[in-house]
C-alpha cells in the first residue's frame, strides 16, 4: 500500500505483522479497539520497522512521505519444530502437486479437518499448506485423486526480528512512577504504598547456588496489602488468543506460613499469574488452573527470571509454558474450550488482586506483557537484557542437547562448537542457570557455589581463612586439560593456607625462604610464594608436582588479583599478579623420571576444600619453598656450590621452625591467615587481556572490607583503591 501523505486505518487480522519502508520522515499510531497503544512513533527512513503482532481490532495509521506498508510476511511462524502456526501462501507439495482447498471435500474427503472443526489451524477457502493435526511439518491434501496428501516445502521462517514485537506493556518498576515504556497506555497507580518503599533497593541473599544475575537492582518492594492498578488500560482488557508475561521477582526466605501471591492479572475469574505457597507458578484462566509442577521459584532472597506464555489454539488445544531462570520450559496442553480468556472489563493489577487477598511480598522489576506467545529464544534474549552475569556457568552438552532439539545428535565437542559458532548469536543458553548467548562467561563462582552446597548462609562476599570453616564440596570440579583459576586474595604476614585443595589439585600460599645474593653475601630471605600443586593420580604415593610464583618483597596484605592458567597440552602453567603475567613455568621437573600429562588419571578435583588453614591437603603438603635464584649473577661456581650447601642447612632449620610455629594454642582462638573473594574456575585458558580486565578494578563488594593498610575507614572509594594499588606496585 502506497501513500504520499496518509495511510489510513490498516486493519490487521489475528497474527498479522506489518513492515514499513519509508523514503522520508513518517510517524505512526497503533490502536486496539479504539485505544491507543503506540502514538507518534518515528519510522526510520531506511530499512524495516517491526510494529506489532496484531490481535483482533488492531488498526494502524501512518502519516508521512512515501510510506509502504507490507502486511503479514508470508513465511513467519514460531513453531520451528512442526510449523503448526505457518500461515504462508505456498500451495504446492514437494512433488509439485497442487493443493486441494481446505473447504472442499473432493477429490479427497476429510470431514474432521475443516475450517469449522479446526478454527485455530488457519484453514479456510484457500489451498495453502498448513499443519492442523501436528504432523511433522506443513502439508496439504492434493488435487491428484491418486495421492491423498503430501508434505510441502515452505522454506525457513522469515519473521521480523526483535523481542519487542507485540510488546503491549513494559513496566520497569524501578521508581515511584509506574510508567509503561512500550506505549502511552496502561500506566500504573499505586495503592497502599508509603513513599518510603518507592524505589527501595532490594539486596538479595547471596547464598543461592543459582544466582546468575547482578544481585542488586532498584525495584518496587511489595510488603503485602499493596498493589498497582493499570489505568487507561483498554489494550490490556482484550480476551487474548496469545499472551506472554515476563518479570524478575525476589522474596526473602519465609518466616512462618507462606500464602499465594498474585504477580499480575485481571482477577482469578479472567486471568492471573500467581506464585503459590508451594513456590510454583500458576496461571489461572477462568475456572482452570495450570501449574509449573516441579519447576519452582525459590523464595531465597535471590532475583529470579520468570516467564509464562499462553496460546489458545494449537493442534493439541490450548498451550501454556513456564520458564524459570533459563530452565527448559514446563509445557502443558489443555482442551481449547476450557482455556478461553473470558470477555470482561476487569482492570489489570500488579502485586495484588482487587477481588482476593493474594498479595505479593517481595521485589519485582522489568514486568512485560506481550500479545503473542514468546519462543524459547525470545525468553533467553529478554532474560539476558537485564544485566545478566552468570555465577554458575560452564558449558553443559547434555543440558544443551535436551534444550535445543536440533543439537540432539551432536557429540559433546560438536555441541560446544555449535554453541560458539551459532548458539551465541542466537542467544542460546549453554547450561542450567547460565546467561544466554554472548553474556555467558563460562565459569563457576566457587564460593557461592560451595556455600550453597553446604547450605551455609553468606555474610560477606569474601571468605576469611582461619576464622571461617573451610567450604567442602564432595563432588568437586572436573579437571580438564586446559583450565584457569582466578581470585582476589589478601594474605596476612607469615601465613600459610590453601585457596583450594584436593588430592589431585591445590592452590596455596605459604612462607618461603629464598637464597638471595645481597651486596655479594649469600642471604636467606623470608618471603611468600604462591604454589600450584598437582598429582597425576589421586593416590598419596603419586609424585607431587609444583609450579610456584615467588612474591619476594611485594605487599601481600592488600587485595590483589591472582590468576593461574594451566595448559595440559603444552604442560606449562602461567601465573599472573594484578593483571600482569609474572611467570611461565613447566608443570613437571625437568629431571622427572617419567613423562606425565596433566591431569593424568585424575578426572576431578574431589573432594574439594576451599579456604583451608591446614598445611596438608590430603597428601599434597604445603611445605616452605626454598628458591636458590640469585639477584646477582657475578658469583663463581665454587661460591654457588657453597651457597647451595648453606641453603640446604638453612632450609632444614627453617622447616623445623615453621613446623613448631604451626602448632595451635588451644587457649587462643584461630587467627585469620587471609581472605579470598570472587574465586572463579574456568574450563579454558584465560587470555592475557581478560586477566588484565579482571584486575583493573577491585570488586565493589570489597571496597568496604576495611582490609587496606593505609586506612581504618569502612567508607573507601575507588580513588583510595587506586592509590593503594599504585603504591603496592611501586613498592
């Protein structure tokens, strides 16, 4: 449709799209049953504009110069498996036979597959290919009396891009004003709120194993007996044929009885989404309740992403899907005649109902309402659009194959390659609890993970070694040929402890004695060393290999970023300190009697202990290190031999002193030997630029740890940290 000035009242059928291409400035309005949904929205001069997935009563008005309106792309559908919602105009079979009209009973009789019997299936007085009965893909009866039906080749789905298609309402829920960001309609009015809770900051508990989101966010806090009522909400009062709801929600750990809480809806007699007392999601439509069954939303103080989709007419009846934190969706199907949204004028409310006492207690933000059924990829993309950072995040090939049917036949390696080459761009989720696509960091955040495994409440973002019990995870973590570990570390003077330890793999720090030539005199210098210890087999009789980084006179009592990358293919380990690579060393002694490849016969670091104050790690002994590297190189061979002899004596003496000092005093409580934070395990080699970026800024959670030598204040800003780190590097 072309016009130089105005395109008036283009009416869309259910499921219609529009594509607008302009050669000049243009604006458009969208109306649903006379109510404005979007007004005066600019149309770009070049390219396409996705407007709305139309529902009944939708009209479009466009004003401007040379506007072309193309309605309903012929090859757009969202059922990528069976094409049940294909509404294109292909009318020949794969073999080239012309299709029989669906409204005719000749040459083939099909009394059960007619527009009257299947009003949801897109049948009518046409012969376009469809899939009304759930076959493998779109098909049709043929005009050939000898061939009843055949499949059609309808090509690939060609929908307009963008998750904002059919977005009717988007409430940020982040301040005192409840405004619909998607259009001019449906703003909200608060009822029962005090000003003190508007824009309240929700800081969730950090002890959950599934905490893949930035755990701070400004949100509206509902304290019960409160709700938000949508005003000017004509577009929300439709009896939707398709609908989707997404939101971020959180609630504290319950104290006492839990009651059902309505998240959003128009009352239980029309439709509402409820978080019930069993932590399930429930969609009420009329007199029918559909629950998420085993897919629950924990009330644990952590932010969770939830989504619910509804479609009234499919070949198998009405379809309801639930999504929680990127888990594989829970799907339910019901007879379509039982799941029709009733026609009513009931207002939409958020956080509570006008007709019941199901009030929500907790935080809510980023609430969206669509007039179409979202796909799995849509849900992944929306989930990742709100500051998604995964803390339990490694590629899981089995989960990936189960979640995406087109990868079901791939091997583990092939599935990971497919994810990196295709899945990232498609915003696919690589593991349970992961962020989608390019937001996935693919690591395990060890401290929250281990605390959750032991059901330990988190009090700080860091773990204090010595005063807190070590965290133990019996199943440990997988040892791959290539891996990296990074952490923020703060040590006490003259301390010995392990960041993590297991029979096969440990990372520790301890006092060390290095032989240095100072002013021509061999001198034993006390220092600190970081040590990677590993075995090629879990038996204690197996040889222990070490790779160490001597810290010499560096200031170790401030927070520092430490990383080690282990390459079992080249048998080299690289240590980094504050973002700079400090050493690259072989993982075995040169004079080793036999060749061994990391990780040898060890398939995992299990059982794994995090934050151990012990000097033994089930056979991996944390002993003082003696390094005989001189700082001067002008010594003679005979002098070096003498120094080596002196070193051996000094080392034996030092070890005895250390062993004596390690005996605990029962009358005195244990002291801290250090602190670790953001301990992360990667099943790949970190790149130097990645380590540099990690170390560039100390995490905000550590700014108030009060562990800096040059201040006693708990209010430390970023400039203080920069000064401290600069001073440390200078020293």
